[in-house]
């Protein structure tokens, strides 16, 4: 079926409008990436856990979500691999550690973990903390 010039022109303009929207979305997306790009060195957080522990998995997911707003390097340690660690943490897991500071993270919300992280490892630049 042949189409008239008006119909082809309309389709062409609709395509151009969609490209303009996509370009706008791309610009907004890149701005968000620049905003969320961390410029501070990451805080090393050690997560003491055990395989099959659902609370440990939830704590790891919480750290990943918090890591969107501040730089974190998460080190996962399975306490079953070391008898000394197992004796120390078997009842307390999941446990988060930053340096010498420790937090029993079982059942804690993201904001409680984030507040603890701010207390033990404050952000070097207050403009990076966006109130989350």
C-alpha cells in the first residue's frame, strides 16, 4: 500500500520526537551517573556471615543499597572457614566491622546501618552525603 507524503512526513517527525526524548533521557541518566560517582576512597566494611544465612544475605543487600550513596568496599568472610571466627561470631552473625568497630546487623534497617557507618567512618566531604 502506498502512503501519501503527509503520512510519511508525520511518521518522520514522530521518529525525530522520539529521538529527542531518548537524547533527553540519556542526558538525565548521565547526570545521575556523574552525581552518584564516588570521589572519596571507599570504606572497607567486613561482613562476617555463614552460608545459607538469610539475615546475612539481607545485610549484604542492605550494604549494596547503601553503597549507591557512599563508596563501600564489602569484604565477605564466611565464619565457617575459621574455627576462631566461628566461636566469636556464631551467635551474632551477621556482623559488620569497620576497623575495630562492630555492629550486630541482624534485622537492622538500611538507615540504621547507614547511620552507624557515618558514625564510625564519616564522609570526608559533607556534600557527598545527600541525606539518605
